């Protein structure tokens, strides 16, 4: 079962300001803001939802291919994906465009200032869902691309997860209703679920009536899966350390796709996804954790009191 993972491939530039934004920004001057922050610490990481999810699924031994558009500066990233053994058949280069990039500056109070350049991501609609797709996910990407790919999955009868993520602000209530009615599953965090409910007027149980499952992650409180007229609580797995939450949602979604590929039930699939998030959060960056099959099975049994199905 080949999962086509539609979404962004991006560079994440993460900087740390060793001070507090509140001490540098004068409230009486915000109408004419001109502020510079010295950031002696910086990390450039490989990211983007499509690549992060494909990485997570590959770590579990699943079959997933990212589909996205990249720019003229993608060379170092394509070398990394090749090294990782991630299929790049559906990664398309766009001339005269940069690969999507996020510039994130964090201060000592964990406040963040983020600038995002979509670049080549805005050309996602130039790609079509391939015939080999038997499972899919529509993750944050260019607006037209997300709309087109959801429609193509639905028309081809391919089950897929709708994961609006950071792309949620691009869609109004009617857009979101259309996505939900097309999708097989919807995966959001608790904030995104609240926004989705506000814009559609549909409570979680009502959203779940239109799909086979609505998955809502709640951080340290675990997650909830609405399916079959009931709500399943999935406990949060124990992390070795809390280092970096970037990419935890993508790791979780990789776990969802793996469970769907294996045909596991929702309690099992949700627990696999939960453990993936816990493993990822202990490492910096969204693609720097590694999974050993035996260790994963042991941690699954330790956290949830049941044997990993293998």
C-alpha cells in the first residue's frame, strides 16, 4: 500500500535571541517598528510536512513517497533524501523559485517571531496524484495544491487524511466543509480543531459523522479519536526528554499512516502515533530521530501495557 504524502518540503532556519522581545520592542513605537535582534545561535534544518511525515513512516518500515514542489536551492536536501532512501519520484523542481523556508527566532521566554516564504510550494497544484496511490495525506502546502489534491484523491476513491495544520488560515468554513466531506480521516491538534469548529459550525462529533475518524492531538494530554460514534482516548507516551516539539505532529501522522497501511484498529494506530511523537520530541529537528524495531516494540509495551503487533 503506497502512501502519497502531499505537502511542503522546506528549510527551517531556527535562531535563538538571548534576550526578551518584550525588552526590545517599545509599546509606544509599535506603529513605526524597526528592531534588530542579534542571534548568535542558529540551526538550519531539513523540514516540511511531506518530508517529515515520509521520514517518520520510513522509520517504521512503511511505504511512503513525498509529493511536493521545491526550488533551485534544493540540492543539499535532495542529497539528504537520497541518503535516507526516501523516494523523490514526486518531488518536482520549479525554476526561478526558492524552496519554502521558515525563519524562526525564539527568545528566552519561548516567544517566537516567524517569517515564512512559501516559494516553490505555491506551485504544488502543478502536480497530480499518481495512479499508484492507494493511501494519501493532504498536509500543509500551497492553497491550490491542497484543494486540487484532496479532490483528486476523492475522485479516484483513494482514502486520505486531511491535515490542514499551518495551512488552516487559508480556508474558510465552506472550504473546510468540502475538505471534510472529501476526506476519509481528519487529523488536527486541539487548537486547529477549535478553529475548524468555529469556521464550520461543526462540533468534533459532527465532523466525525462525515469521516471514518477524526483525530485530535492534545500534547501532553494525549489524543482523541472520534470514530464509529464513540471517542477513544489515546494516552500520551513517555518521552525520554522534552527537547524540541518541531515535527512532533508530523511524526504522529507518520504513525497514523503506518497503522492504516498495516490495517490496525484505531486504539493500536493511535498508540503507535503517540509513541512516534514521544520519540521525536526528545531530539532536535524533525528528521534526526532513529527507530530500532526491537526498542520500539519494548517501549510500546512499557507505555501501553500490551504487546506491539509487529
